[in-house]
C-alpha cells in the first residue's frame, strides 16, 4: 500500500518512484512477488484445495488451520475413522465457503480426497485396467464403488449370472475392470463381470482337462434355484441338483447351502463337450438304504415324524434319508377318512408298524391302524348270524342304508332287506339319518369288513304262510289302484301288499291305455288268478269278476231243475251224476257243483260240455291278452 502524503511531501514524481523501485527489485524478485500475491488471492476462492493442520475437535466439528485470517471447520463424518482425527496431523481440504455465520471457514476433506483421487486415477489408470474398491451403496441401475473416487458398477456387470439382490455386495471389497473413463463428466464405469469372465476363460480349459467322475471338488455357491445349486469350480460351473443335496427330503436347496458358501462335492457326471458337470453332496456319505432291510424288519414298531401330508397318505421320517408312507387306507380300521389330515398333522410324532420294505425302489410301507387291535377280528364272534342289534342310521344311498352298530363297526341294510312285501324306491322312504332302529345280523364278512343287516327279518316272511292262506286263487277281493303303467295297474290289497292287474285282464276287448278302464286311487273288485310265493307275486283279474257277476245274474233268473240237469248232462258220465244225486238227494247242488267246475275249467282253458257258448266268448277275449313275459316285466 502506497502512502500518497509522503510522496507529495518529498516532491517525487511517479516516474522517479518507479525508477527507484525497479532498481531495488530484479525480474526474479518481481516474479516471486506476483506468485505470492496470486497464491494469496487463489487461497480465498471457493473450490481451492488447501493444506491444513488439525487443531482440535469440538463435537462433530474438526478445527483445521489453513493459514487464512481464521480457522476452518470440517465435519467429523468426512473422516473414515476417528483415528484420523489427530491434532497436528496435516490434511488436504477444499475451501467451500469463506463467509460463514460463525466467522469460521467451511472446509471439506471428502471433496478434496475425491479431487485428488480423480487426478490420480486419470494420471495412473486407463480403460481396461483392473481396480479394486469397496462397494459404498446401491444406486439406480447398479452399485457405487469407491476406488479412490466413486465409480459406477452397473447391475448387469456385477456377475456372470443374474445375482438377484445386489445389495448383498454393499460393504464388500470387489475387483473390477475399467470400461469407460469420462474426463469431462468425471465419470468412470467399471465391470466385475468382465473380469470374472476373463479369469474363468483362462482356467476353464484347465479344469475340464483335469476333472473326472468320482473326484472331490471344492467350489463356491454362486446361484440357488428351486431345482438346484450352481457351484463355481474355478472357471466352470457345476450343477448340484436338489435330489443330490441330501438323502432326506428337502423343500428348497437353501435349507442345505447358502450363497457364496464354499462347499466340497462329488463329481457324478461330466460332459466335457458341452461343458456340463453334475455334482452331488449326499454322495459323500453312504446311502442309508444299503442295509435298510436289516434295520426295519416287517412287523416292527417304530417311531417317526410326519414330514408331509398328501391326499393319498402321509410321509413319516424314520431317520435322516429314510422316509416311509402311511397310506390313507392303513390309518384306521373303522373310520372312513376323506383326507389323512383328519388324523395326522405335520410335525406329529407317531408310532407305526413296518408293513413292507422295497430297497430297490427305496420305499417303506407303514401302517398306523396296525398299532391297535382290529375290531373286525372279533366281530364275527360278537355278532353271529341272527343276532338282533340296535343301530343308528348315519348315511343313505340308492341301494341301502349304512348304520353304526358300535363305535368303529358299521353295517349295511340293503333296500331289498327292508320289507317283505313293499318295494321301496329309496331307503329314505322308511329311514332317516340319526334314526335308531333294530335289525338282524345276516352275514359278517371279516375279510371285507362288512356286516349285512336286515329289518324285514325281524318278522316272519308272510309269503311263507300268511299270504298263501289268506289269498286263494279264484277269490274275489277289493283293492285300491296305487299305480298305473302301460302294461297294467298295481292294486293294493292291504298295507305294503300289492297285486298286478295286467292290461289283458282289465276287459274282454282290446285296451290301449290302462287309465281308460281304472283310475288312480279307485277302489275295485278283482279276482285272484294266482299266488306265486317263490316270485312273491299276486296276479289279479278285473274282467273275470265281471264274468262271475254275469253268471250269478244268469243263475238267479233261471235256476235249473233236476230234469234240466239231466238234460245238460246228457253227454256226461251218468254214473257220476247218479252217484252225486244219491249222495245229496238234491239235483240243484249237482248243477251248482258243475257250474263251479266249469268256472274253474274256464280259468285253466278247459270247458265243460254245457259251456260251449261261454267257451267261445272266452276264446275271443283271449286274443287281447298279453303274453306271460309282459306280465313278468310288469311285476318286476
């Protein structure tokens, strides 16, 4: 700074002063002064890198002396560790602001380090060089790696395969190859994948030349899939299938191995031409199935754990690598199971019996119900044929009803064993679920575990004695029409007892429809034609009732005398007539007896000598009758 008052008092001109100054300072000294002045000016500009000395630390502020009018402040978080904050230690910082509110100069060590690191990278590294650094954090599209300066590692360049979650690399040291350096944008892109590929390529040929089936090889787990694990053997990958991880059952390979885990496995197959290698982990130990037949004898009781439940049964782990199947049919002697989960759950500890062992197929059949006494072994002794039992209906089907005799013992009542006389279309017509009934044991099949029961057997078969005695062929009785068909009508003679009125027995003339003659619910008189106790059928006739009525009316109009009888029997055996008259002394009874004889003969197709007109009438109506097959079909 020049004091102009002194210059004026001395009376020196500016030219004289410049000459004197030039004499005092040489060119070299002038350059030095300019450099000092420039440095002084530059040191006050933001963005300038300065050398400083750590003075102290106050809280999170690190006080640094940088040779300016006041001290500077660096945030403690910019130091990699607290050990680096040591009073008296020299560091490089970047000037960020010279006019802070507290009067201190704001400095940044991290930015200074990056600038210096960038300068070092640009000066010492080029594209294609290998660098190493620590993964700082995950950013959009990849990772940020600190190699002295932050560089970008794209997600596609992290590994030779899709690595899944790349966040697992954060905090790890990685080696990469520089793909691109952008000096102007201060951006560097690196690739870990390219470096791995080059390294693997150089070692792949060596591994393929040396590897053989049966060798033990160490490798690193590089990828885990649902079907297996890819293991890096050093230049080439091997596949460790899930079925070769363990002798036991596993749901996912991650239960056995983890990513980046180093494992030793057995080479079980090699395809050098296609560069495929199959590995096995369980093959390092002998198979537990080698002497399985000696350890699990048929009939032995053993304990196991339920590890899987399927629709058809449950798998039981007996030991590591050994599992057996309890089929759903082997779970209970008596229960009808829809699914094994009704009895077993995952994780249950149970006792089972060995039923069979197949070493070749590696299968063991187990039984759960065999641990209990089979109730069917004593069922035939407990419930012999003819025993009356009380049972509860628990289900109905088209063919019968299932009932529970006791807990675990069921029986079946067939629909044909529910009534001697009535034919049911469905068991629900007589039984209901939950109903308690009495029935008779008909048969016990221990092998098929079946008990046949009957309700109708509780009473005597009416077709044996009661029905034949009550309903006699030729008898005229009343009944109610209960059903109409195209082949005739069913007539109820008494509750649960029906007879068939065939269409050919409705009238003497030809009938097209049954309902033209009889109506549903109508009460009619019918004549019993036959009672078939074997087929359990009763044949009825409506037209024969009309015949009987006509004959009765004819008899009431003209009752025959003894002379008429003698005339009517002119062609008959006179000795028989005489004998009959001699016994009775009444010719009217002889005529009446012959009339009944003719009536019976007419039903069987035989006629007396005096019934020619009636025979002709019957012969005409017989043309309308159906054959016997149609009648049988109707009964059925």
